[in-house]
């Protein structure tokens, strides 16, 4: 059994963390990840490890959907859950993953129907701010 995989060919926790950190940096950018890592302390370290291994090392690294599609799904989930701080981060990630401003707009329009107009209104305000920052 190698350091890369455990029984059954599954990646070890160490390998999953390394893959997760690589994906996280590709999607969110080094500056974002470096800020998150710098804020990590004894209280938050386990949570940061969890999201690196599972959100980034498992889900975002799976081959079944491309990153553009994952960004569309994630934007919708952020709107549905009312997670506006996370939405801002994922609008930036969507741009890094190749979504255009118009595609982001279309995703947010779709959320107006399925998540509600007030949620989409708030999401448009967040996205508008983020897109203005990117110009």
C-alpha cells in the first residue's frame, strides 16, 4: 500500500489533502487560500483540513463534472442557502473557472425562479460588487 492510496485504491488522507490544496488554489487563487491559511488557528485548523480534504480533495476534484459546471451548481447552492459571503468568493471562482459575466447573470436569473426573487436580488447585488472589483 503506497502513501498515495489506501486499501481499495482510495487516496490516503495526506494525498486527499494535497490534491485538495492544489484544486483549492486553482479555483480560489493563491491569495485567498494564503489568507485562509494565515487565519487558521488551533480552533479552526480541523475545519480547514476537513474542507480541504473533502470539498476540494474529493468533490471539486472528481472527474464527473467540469469546473464550470461545478461553479454553476455552487453559485445556485450559495443563493439557495443565503450564503452571500461565500457567494462572493464563488463568483470570483466562477470567473477563474471560465464563466463569463453573462453566464453568471443567467445562473442568477435561474435562481430567481427556483430560490426566490429576494434571494436572487441579494445575489445580484453581491455579484455586481464582485464583478466591479474584477474590472
